[in-house]
C-alpha cells in the first residue's frame, strides 16, 4: 500500500509522456514532502526514477510505456482513493454523543415552548420523522456498541466427554421431510440413514446422513423403534425441532450425475426390501432417469428427466438389480420343451463325457431334456446356461 503513496512524489509528476520531450533534470529533483523522508521505500523509489531517467535518455523500449502507465488518469484516481483510505485509517472516529436520540427528544420539547416560526416547524417535522428517528437509534446502537449479542456465561461443570449437539428447526409445509432413519445394529441409536436429494432436509443443509437423533420436538427417542419415531414425525405439524449429535465428517457427494434409460419397470409398492416405500420412485420401461446420488451401494437416488423439479426417489442400484435378477432366474423351475428338435448330430458319441456335456448344453439351450443325465444335473446345466445368457445380455 505504501508504494501507491510513494509514487506520487514530485519527481514522478514532472515526467513527460511524450517521447521527444526531455525528462526532468536530476539536479532539480528535491526530496518528497508528501511522504516521510526517512522512509526507506521513498529513497529506493527516487533511485529507481533516477535510473529510469537514464533509460529514457537512451530511448530504451518500454520506458515510455511505463511513464504513460504511471501518468494514466485511472492510476491517479486510484492513488487519490488510497490516500483517502490512509487518511481515514489514521483518524479514530469518536461519536459526539452516545445518546443522540435522547438529545433529539429534548430539542423537540424545547421547540414546543418557543414561538412558532417556519424554521422551528420544519425542524420539528424533521426530528419527528420516522426515518430520522430510526437513523438516530442506529447511531446510538453503534456508538454504545450495543450490537453484539449478550450470551449467558458457560457453566463451570460441563463434562469434557459430553457430545456436542446441534438443534435443527425445520418448517414442514405439507411436504415430506426428505430423510430416512434407521437403528444402529450395535448401539441401538436412531441415525439418519439418508437425506433425499431435493427434499426439505437437504435444502436446509442442517441434516446429514449419519447424524444421531436425540430428541424430536422435545421427545427423547432413546429406546424407541424407528417406526415410533416416524409416527412422531407424522403427527408433527408446522415446525419440527430436532436435537442431533452431528456426524464427525459430513458425507460429500462428489459423483457426477448419470442419465440412464430404464430397460424394465419398477414399482416400490411391490418391493418388500425397499427401506421406505413412500420414498421410492416408480418408473416404467423406456423412462429416462437422472441418477443424483450413488453413495449407497444398494439404493440410488434418482428422478425422472420429465420431473427434474421434484424431489428425488429411491431406486435399486445396479448391483442390487443384478442380484434380484440372479435370484429370479435361479428361483424359476425347470420346464423342458420337448416339441423343439435337437441340433445334435445323430452320430454324436454320447458315451464320451466331453461330447455328451456339449451335446447336453446344446440340447438344453433349445429346451430339450437329455435322458442320459439325471434331472438335478440337467437342471444345474440349464440354469448355468441361462445365467451365462443373462450376463452376456447385461454386458452389452
């Protein structure tokens, strides 16, 4: 900051911007009175200007450009602003009075007793104007430094091992909370399982997945089941107040949004494994979905591309969907189709295990039953082949 004020020394003002004009004579240079002569930066700047004069006389490239830059109007305006700020910093503003509003009331009372005149009436109107009263009130507040909040002193008997709690207040206006809860398997605590993208809890930025619930509207949730806590939330109207123990490190969703097209349909009402049926997102084959959260390995958060302004919903993840498909395939009973003809050459040697195994695979691929194998073996080969077909389909 000091360099800006040092540039404004008289030697600098005497420099001409035209290339053909001689620079100021070094003999006529005088120490600056705008700055402290004992300042080392001022002496260094004068030496630099003297060196620039030598370069200026030699017509060195760039010196004229530097002169033009230092002599530009915008730099002069910037230096003026800097000087004003420096002058303001050096001055310590002290209010003339800390009770300007009380003084205004006294003046109004005196004006009422004085003879009426246009000047006194105008002054009374100004002092009694609401905006002027508010201005004087703000002045007294700043002058008395009454703007800082008064907090009660901390008690001395606070245990060091006590967990820090956070009070979260949400206003529920005919909309879901946008969060699911679960019970910790080891401790039995009620935790926030997930925060739905676009919901009330996510928009507030006060609840995170992993936060421990302690109280809901003044009711302790210790020892309660998640269903009982959900009932308390469902019965709440208007403002909901949570007392939570925040998670040590809030989760950060660093994954990019992904758009997928559904190749099947999904109905949350028919899925008994979904964590929250009301939070599920139904979709049909051909719908384009926007995946907004993949932090959960089993349940993703998504919304339809046609309803991007709505709250996200839960859908099975890719891993869970493949697992469901595998369970579905292995749960289907074996039903051979005897009306299909075999493609095995009649001369195939079924006594050879390799030939018989390959022939069985071809027969079973068409739904034929090989009599030379037992029913459990044929069923195992059939399901294995169907599983391979499914994996090939999923990899496409």
